[in-house]
C-alpha cells in the first residue's frame, strides 16, 4: 500500500486582503438539529462540526423535528381508513400537500404530487411529456449541459432530448436556448419542454427564470425547473414566474424525512403514464383492464410517506415565515466570504460557469493545485471537523467542459450555517497550501483515508468503523464522484 500524501511545492504567504468582510460572528438564521454536534479530529480534539455540505443534504430545522415528534403518535394508515387516527393522518397528509403547493406559488389548477425527491419528481414528469401529436414520437425536451444528472438522464431515457452547451455568459446562454427553441418551431418539430436548473448545484449560479420562460413559451414549450438548489434558498412562485413545473427535495429543504414534490400543470399529469402501478392509483381493476385515477393519486401508488410530507410542509411553513431579504443577506455574506477568502489564496481556483451571473445561491466550488479533491475533503474532515463534498457533483458534462474532469471541492451554506464555519474553512485551506496536511493519508479501494485513523465512531451508533467517501481521481466506487460514467 503506497502512501499518497501530497506535500506543498513551497510555502506561500497567506492572503492579506479580501474583497468581502470576515463573517466570524455571523449567527445562523434558524437552529438546526445537530448544530452543536462535536466531532473528533485525528489529533484527539473535538470540535463543533462545520457542515458545509448543505447542498447535498440540509440538516433538519429544529422546528421540523419538533413537528415530526408531535405527529408521530398520530401516525396511522392513510386514505380509506375509517379509524380516527387514519382520518387524522389522511388530513395531515392532504394538508401538507396544500402547504407544499402554496409554498411554491401553485396556481389554482396546479397539482402537487408528493414524491421521494427531485430525481423522483423529474423521472415522473418525463413519463408525462406528451408524444408528438403528428408522428407519435416521444416529445422533444431541451436541456443545458449545466444540469445535475437528475435533470438530464430522465429526459435522455424516455424523451427526445437535445442537450445545448451553455455559453460563456448568461446572455450568450440565453441566446443559445432561444435560437434552439426557435429552430425547433421553424422546422415543424417544436420542443414540448425546456428543463432547467433553478440554481447550479456546482456553482450556485442561475439563468434569469422569467427570461427563460418568455423564450420557451414564445416557442410553444413549457418550462420545468429543477428547484433542488433554488427553493430552499430563494422565494419562488410558479404563478409569478410562469414556470409550468417545479421539482424539489425535502432533504435539501431542511426536512430530511424522505419526501419531495412535483408541482405544476394538471393536464399532462392527469393523462401521463402512472408513475407507479399499484394500489391507490386506480379507480377499478379488472382482469383485462384498469381504470387509473387522475390527479396526484395517479402517481402516488402504495402507502404514502405521511411523516415525510408533514416534515416537508413544516419546513415550507418555517421558510415562508422568514424575511426573504434576511435569508438572502445571510447567505450572500457567507458566499462572498468563501469566494474572496478562497480565491485570494495561492493555488486555489474558484469555479464559475458565468462571470455575469446574478444572485447566486450559497454554493462555492474550488480546487487546490497539487492536491486531489478527495484528499482536500479528507483533510478538511480529519484535521478541521469540516464537511464538504468532493467529486463531480452529478454534473459530469459541466465539470468536463469547464476543465475539471478530476473533480473539485464544494462548500455550501444554508440557514443553519454560522460565519465561524466559513472562516474555519478559509483558514484550513490556507493552512493546507502553506503547510500541507499533518496526518498521513492513503488511498484504499479508490478512496482517501487517514492512515491508522484514530477517530472513534459515535457511541451507541452500532458502527464498527468509518466509511470513507472522499475519492481519488477516476478510480472511486461511489456514484457521482470523479470518473463515474
């Protein structure tokens, strides 16, 4: 086994000036479960866990966990149950559906389908895109190469998908989309749908939604928004933007209890292929034929995730009650500090899709020259108690086009992030480039690990050891990391 710890080429002086003020004393906006959790370091100390991997899964808001605790004693079967608790659970589930729809500005005739997550929602919608009325061929869907795989692979699998390469600027990218939409209409092969991320899960950057909607609707196409990174960070409304469908996840919206949602126009969903075949989705079943429900039930076969839906609704209520300007100011301060603090260090490059992006959310991706991204992530965890994400973030086409085929490191913030955590990350990366790691790291089965890792597992967890997921180059074993094809 060969030790692969990388040493710095030469000590460099730390950056002495930044373009954004330090945010050390900035408090979280809302308390989250586990916000005070201590984690062990390889030197024997314990420090507060700095969860800067919020873009992957956000911790539960304390209010969401409290709401779930209140509801659990009332949990019973849902729909068609005559028992009192069944009636209560059904009411909780359907009330949650209305709350979730209202949170994203559902129009009067829109449907809210409770799903597992954004990926589930977009796969469901892909099966509902109508075929070409003349040829009967699968409906045409237009996507950009900046998308998370959840908003790329479903369209490629079941529709006639065209992937457009984004331009170097927001304006150029909008022009590319508009030209392709117009060309499709002019050729008599119009696009049925334009599927777009609300905010990149790699950089937090986005296109102006209203302009995208105007271009798509002008060419006869609908718009589906991958709201996984947008909805938890910015106030969004279907009715105000004109977006036709939005998909988002509870686990990114401070409700990690297994629910997500697809909200949007009824007509496609009412007649689209039922997403799951099973009980609850049918009106009547005979040996030779089945009559399917319309509405949300058509796509919610099986016993629904009542607790997940209630948790997601509770998170929506908490977010809706916040001042959106307060949320934006908190996140902007953290993001600016990450960009300026990291970008001011020698050998550190901050990743951008567009230099002219406006109002990005709190996602910052970077690389450190001379260090594999997996080693950087392992170092930040083992020596500083910081959780980040490394790899290609389920956005392989984008990372490849930007020149980061070997992956990168992503830090992401949210309502529960304190300024101290961001400052700790900047200081830790500065120490890496000036001093190198103190522990020894090795690669085992394609994953970076601490050699003779002394960190214990949590008491009472039933675990026998840690499982590394920070990956090396193109040889790792887990999905959405560098080299997965």
